[in-house]
């Protein structure tokens, strides 16, 4: 992970959130086209992907340098 990317994680997180929402929307639309009701389609899409929040947390953890993260939090505080 680049240093500049470390300090722009909020922007990266917003982009990943949008990507996950787009994926869920496309998957839901595909499920509706297969004959599911909108509620069933949304639940099936969510089950297939998993929890978007947990995925974003895992991405955040992968892009964290523990020492720099702690230092950055201390400096902000």
C-alpha cells in the first residue's frame, strides 16, 4: 500500500462501498430477471456477496500499516 493511499483511505473506502452497492444492485436485477420477487432477489444477492460492511472492514485491515495507523490516530486526536 502506498503512503498517499494510506492517507486517502476514506476516499478508497467510499469507492469500495459504491462498488459493493453496484454489485448488489446488478445481482438483485439478475435475480429478478430469473423470476424472484424483489425481496427474495435482494436477500439472495446479499447472501451471495456476504456482508458489505465486513468486506469493507477486511479491505481496510489489509490496507493498514499498524504503526502508521496508530500514529495517525494519535496525531488526529
